[in-house]
C-alpha cells in the first residue's frame, strides 16, 4: 500500500480560493489519494510522491488508466466522473502554481462521452400523497411534514435543510436564506404549503415569546443560530435522520425504495420545468453554478414526454 502524499497545499487552495465545504474537500482528498496510489503502482512517481514529483503526474494516459481501473472495479459512473473532476482540478492547480506547463491533452476528450444517470423523480400525485403522510397531531409528525415540504417546496439539498437556522427564515417577507455549495448564499421564496408547514412546526416547538419574535421578524441574537429542525431537543437534526424519515414515508406510501431527500429536490426541478418555469429560473433556485448541470432536468422532461407520446399516440408504435 503506497504511503500517503502531502496534498495539503492543494486542499488549502480549495478552502481559501474556491471556498469549498469541508465535506467536498474531503472527497477531493480521498479521490486524489487513490489516483496517487495508481500512479505509484504504475511507477510514474516514487512512494511516497513529493512536490517535485508532481510534474510526472501530467504524463499522457495516467489519469485515463486510473479511471479505467475504477470501471474494472465496477465503480458507478457518478464515482468515476467525480474522480475525473478531482483530478482535473488538481492538474489545473499544478498549472496555476507553475508545477506543470500544460494540462494532459487526453483528459478533455473524456468529457463528451461520459455517462449520466437520469435522476429519480416522483410524479406530482404520488408526491402529494407522500407529503401528507406525517401525522400533524404529534410533534415529530409536524416536524417531518415541514421537512418534506421545505425540501420539496424550495428544492433544497440535504446539507442545506439540515443547516437552516432560525435567523435564515424570514416569515414576514416570505423567504429563506440558504447556504449552498461553495458557501454561496441564495434567497428562496417561502410560500404556500412549505410556509404553512414550517409555521405549524415552529409554533409548536418554540415558546410563545420566541414564536412571536420569529413571526414579527425580531429574531434575537440568541435565536438566530438555533436550528430550524432539531433531532433531540436543542440539537440540530442529523443528515441520517432526514434520510431515514424520507425513506420511511416513501416505504409507507407504496413500498417505494431508493427515495431520498435528493429525490424530492429532483422532483422540485422537474415539476417546475413541466409547469412552464424557465431553465434559468430553475438554475437560480437550485443554486447551480453552471447551466449544464440544470439541463439534465430538461433531458428528463423530454424523456417523459417521449414515453407519454409513445404510449398515447396511435401512430407512435409499430404495427404487428
């Protein structure tokens, strides 16, 4: 087993210059250590590699060989693509810092042919049933309904809904401040069912003075950093708890498997596009840095349209 290399200068760059979250940086570090293990196995760099060895990593075919190794190990297309993104970022940093003169010319060719799995999306009627499953007569039921409504109603990532504080919620103006990937903030509209469910949850959980402060927009310093969603009293809800609650209700509804908080986010985006929202609006709401990331949902909608057409149109199917 190759010894670990010192990637800290690159990881510090990700934190300081790109403002990536600790969790994302952890993924970069793990992916690159595996890439370096492959480079050591192939004899491209010594064990352990040092900073003066970095230029040897830019030789043609090294990254592609590593990606091929991952595929042989039956890693998912998403995992392989994440490794590719990590390696590309590392190469760009090597070029930026003068350690290499140019990027390997075999990496750009791999981008066009990568596989992309279409996200799982729940139909509107099925999702409507899912959102009404939590029991509003109990504290946990009110919390869970608010969780589901806020994730779907605002299209939040798991980390975003877990990280919501009372200071991020403006019930007076009907909006929520969300801290997304790269610590980028965005303001999202809070209205309709999500607003009603969140109000019901907070009114039950907070004492009357605190609830009045929240509804009047006078959240005090002591309240601003308190989590919107708690697991145990006074403690922020865990990611795993949110995943379990979503999975529980999906299983209770129709024995659905593989439904996660991200499924609700995917459904949010697809339903908006199907309802006529522009792709730029959806991009802004989702917090995507690049339009190409959002375009997967337009592809999904086209797929659904094609399937509906083939089932319904009398001339869409071949004659027996």
